[in-house]
C-alpha cells in the first residue's frame, strides 16, 4: 500500500510525506547533522553526535509492518522523521518517536507524523502507542497531549512514560478537523492576500493572456508589488521586468503563470526560489488536452507541493480579492464587480469571465473570487475553509461541475452553512453504472440532500445570482408567511401561485392590491403596513406602471418608496419592479416566478438553520470489522441487522428439500432481484403449507419466470418498506427509505439522507415519504415499531460510513410490524475503497 501523501503544515505550506527508503541513508546523515545538540539530546537522551553505521542501516530499512518510518521532505531535503516499532512479536503495542529539524519545529509536523503513523500501525494490528519523553521536551509532550487521545502518564527515572490507544475518538477527530481547517484556510490566505505577485508569460508586445493579467493587476490598484518576469525585456507594460523573480528584491507570495505548458516547470522552480506560497496557472494544455497533458499536470502538482506551493488551475481564469487593502485582480476579466461580501468559486475557467461580468451587471458585490480550472489542487473545499473565518465574506456562491471529494464537501458545507449561507450550482446526475441496477437519488432528491446539508442548491447560473443577490442585501425570513403587495391583480395572482409552488404560505389578508393609479405615497403606506404586519415574514412586491416610460419622475418615487420601506424593516423583500431599474438594495427580478423562487430557496435555508443538527448515536452490538468478501447477510449481521435466511433452488427436488429444512409454512419467490418482492406479478407465493402446495407453486413460478427460485420461511405480515444505500457523486454514501410496492417505486417516493445518519435524520427518513402514514396506523391499522425502524436506519448509515468498499446496498422488502421488523432480502455491491478521501490522516487529495 502506498502511504505517501502531500500534506499541509500549520503555516499553509505543502510538504511531502512518504515511507523511508534504504537510499535515504545519505539524506538521513545530512538531516542528523543539521539537528542542534539540544534536539539530539531530547530525541536520543544522549549527545549522539553522529549516527553509527549499524544504527543507520536499521533506521532506513523497515518492514512497513512491525517497524515503520516516515520522512517529511521538501524537495530532496528531509525535514523530519517519525517511526514506530512493535514491542515484541504480535504485540498490540508499539513505541513511537519522531524528530524535526530545528528550523521547522513549530510548524505542526509532529501532529502530521503522528496521524499517519497511527493509521499505518492500526492497519498492521497495533492498537496502542507508547512513548518516552524527557520532561523538558515540552513541544513533544504538547504534540501528544493536544491530539485528543486518552493518554496515561507516568514519571519514572527522569522520563515521562506515555501510553495511549490510537483508535480515533470523537475528540481526536475534532482536533484533526480543526487543524485541517486552519491549515487549508491559511494556504488560501497566502493566495488571496499576497504581498507581491510575479507574472510569468507577459509579452513585451502587450499581447496574450499574461500581458492582460499583468495589466489588470497594474490598473486595478493592487497594493503590493507587481513583478513581470521576462527572459529579455527590461520593461513590460510600463513596469520593470526581471529575468528571475528572485532578482526583483520583492516579497513574492503569488506567481501567475501564463507560459506554454512545456516551460511551466521552469516558472514554478523560479517562483519557489523567490519564496512564493502559491501559483495561479492560466496555461492550458494539461489534463483537458488528453493523457499526455494529464501526466504533465500530475508532474506540475508534484513539483509545486514538493516546493511548498498550492496551485490554482491549471487552465484557470485567475483569482481576485476586492478588499480595499489588497485590490487584487489576477484574472482575465478587465473589470471586477464592486467590493462586497460574497465569495465566489467557479470550477469552470471558460465561464469565469462571463460569471464576473454577470455579477457586475446585477450589482452583486464580491469579496473574493477563484476560478479553479482543472482543479488539480485548490478546490471549492479549500475555499469553504477560507471563507468560513473570513471577516469580509458573509455568503458563498459555488459553480461546481464535479465533486472531487464529496464526503468532505458535505462535511464542510454542513459546518459552513451553520455560519454563512452557501449557494451551489451543481450537477444532479449520477455517473452511469455507479451502483449497478440499484436505485439512487434523482435530481429532486439530490436537491433535497443539499438542502438538508444546509446548501442552497440551484439549477442554473441565473438562479445562483437570484439567490446571491437576495442573501447579499436582505435578512433571512423568520418563517414562510408572505405578504404580497402589488398594483396589478394579474401579477399578484401569479405571485400567489408562485408562493404555493415554492413552499411559501400567503399570509391571511393578502395579496394586498392597490389601485394601478395609486400614488407613490399610497404605495409606500401599503408596504409599510405589510412590513410591520405580525402575520408576515417576508414581502413580495409586484409593480407595473400603467404607462411604462411615461412618468419617469413618479417611477423614481415608487422605487424610492420601495427602497425606504425595505431598508427600514427586518423582513426580506423581493420585487418584480417593471421600471427598468433596481430599487436601492431591494432585489428586483424580471419575473414574479424568479423572485418568489429565490425567496423560497432562502426560506428553506432559514428553516434548516432553525432546526437543531442532531447527533450520530452510539450503537450496541456492532462489529465494525466484518469480512466484506463474505455473504451480505453475514456483513449485515455484524452490524446487528438480521436477514431472514433464504435458500436458492433450481429444481423441484431442491425446492422440496429446502422447504423441509426451513420448515412449513414457506414462501416461494422468483430469484431475480427485481422480482422477488413482486406479488402483483405473481412472482411470490406465500404460506405454502405442505409439499403439494410447494409443488404446484413451483410449477407455476418456473413456467412464468424460469427455474431459479428462493425458498424462505414465513414471517408475520407487516408494512413493506425498502432501504437503499448508494455512493452519490455529490454526497458520498447516502441512505434512502421508502414504502414498498411498485407505486412507490414509480413515483420515486423515497427520502434520502447522507451517511452517517444523525438521530434526527433517521427520524425524518421514516416520516418523510408520502406513503409514511401507512406506518403510523393508517385507517385503523396498528402502528409499526418506529423506534426499531429508526435503529435499523442508523445501523445501515453506520455500515455505509464505516466501509467505503460497500458501493450499494438494498434491503427490499423490510416488513415492519408493531413488534419489530424482518429484512427478507439483501443485495450488496462491493467495490474498491479508493473513492472516499475524507477519513484517516490529513492529506492533500488531488482530483
């Protein structure tokens, strides 16, 4: 197994972690020579001025099982070494130790090594680390104590003896995610708040994208140093140019690269030598150009990370920061939107300029903007980490074409959305063949999944701006009651219909129609009355002048009336204000439907904020290490999910033998996965009391559906349900629940939630399907055991979350009763585990 990884340190710079190799011996000697006397003493408890040949041989040769060692490298140079060694054959304990070069201490290297060593040790059956640390080694003691492990300490013979289990705990995961958040946010801050920018590829003639970006930096008022790098010219675009950024004598934090792909590597090396922290690669010709370009892209990222650099792109459109203290326009857009408080991430480089132009046209002020292009390194997840704590950003817009790390996105989005709203345009399609022929969330269900993670998902770029404008300028609604005010009964009627279609309630007494001939004063009074109406949570204003363009002065009065009332209130206001201009700070939309749809999206988000998040409960009777190559029933049993046994048969003799073995009465079912619950098609025969019944039933089934059948003991009747799990491209593992039957399947009456399930998510799954009343005593029937059904869903969610190899699962049917449930059939797809990248130690994952 390859345990190499690019990782971020506490200052946001990238380094490479990998297992030690025998050919590292010379580098280890050099590394040891750079350690101070104090560091050597704290690590080895003696001066240890040089490494004896015998020790060196042992240090660099490990079996990667009982003995493992990792090095942290930056380019060819080793910065740190961490290792564990098992305490005796088969022992569950191992001693752990690491040492960091003095110049790099305090950068979070120790905690990174500990995370990766713990993962490797657990994979090899080690469950506990022990360590011996001198009392004066406060930095090392803090690494262990701050990690979240339950540490036992003992002081003996002048040494602190530490012992702790290395299985992840809630506290250790919290610590790890907090460190991940800080390091990723800092790496992006180095890109968006640079002290100086070097531009590679700006031609002396002023032509090309490099020269365009250089001009935008120069003319946009960027407050830092701008350094054109050119092999021959002394000046480029009126600025002094240098053959190397190192020679400029400026603090270079960001490099913008717009050179042909074959010379990008040279630019990266020069930027690294100048001390840059990140790159924006505008150059095309990488992964989007085919296999050779993809290989060049991988080499680019390896080179950049080895030098400590993050990469935006390649094939990017650039990035921008409108903060008056920065004024960075390193994009291909000649004009940025006004400074505002909305962060904007675009995966598409091609659309980037158009998106910025549309934001500018609609008056949406931005705090910062990043176009990821091929998204080889920096992704939307990184920007969420940065914007979460950015004091200049109040809301986030995302244009996403694909998800590189869906589980991480879902986790970050849930956390971020509790603090700041996130609006996303994202594909709702599932890759073909993702989960075989098992069902999965459709487009509507994916939209709902976004909403339940707090993300406001929209279908088009236009809707992205519709919602963004509303969030940027208006407060969140306290509820879903809407007051409609207008001077056109036709428009008011459209507004009422749109409210109903978007889950909003028109408040009692509305719409409030005023006369088309009413004055601006009358209009303002109607708006003021609605704004203070306790029955109203939000306002929808529809206005059409009787003679458009005929009364310009009065048009302005109406706009001012709307703006003043909206600004004075605490309720969000949207308008369809057909005057050809926007009222101040009031979002105005071309149609009533667009205005109300945006309000409905925001109201749903406000509802989500008001609901408590729930917790993932502990579950009894779970063996989290089943044999995933075994039968599905055995895997499910390890998680406390019993499946009623069934026996396959393909001849009458086999059928009769199986029936006698399980005991009468029995059920006989066609073996096909799509048929085994289809009573309506005659593919299921129940309550067969004796061999004669079985013989007759088998004759009919085999004639209609073929010889292969399942024989199963009868269980008490109940309400048929179905539980599904699939890997969704936007959320990773998701769990679905619905009532059984072809009608429910046809109508898509199944609810979905991301795994692992919280207690509240499991409860909501049970109650959400339209057919859910059948579970609660519909028309006099006995209600089923709701708690048992919730427990079953929680176990499925835990199974899905624990095991990335489980690509899909179907429990169908599940018969639910007042005394519990019976799972009659289970289908499972097992695949590779390489698709989830949001568990284990921190690492930079490149899509």
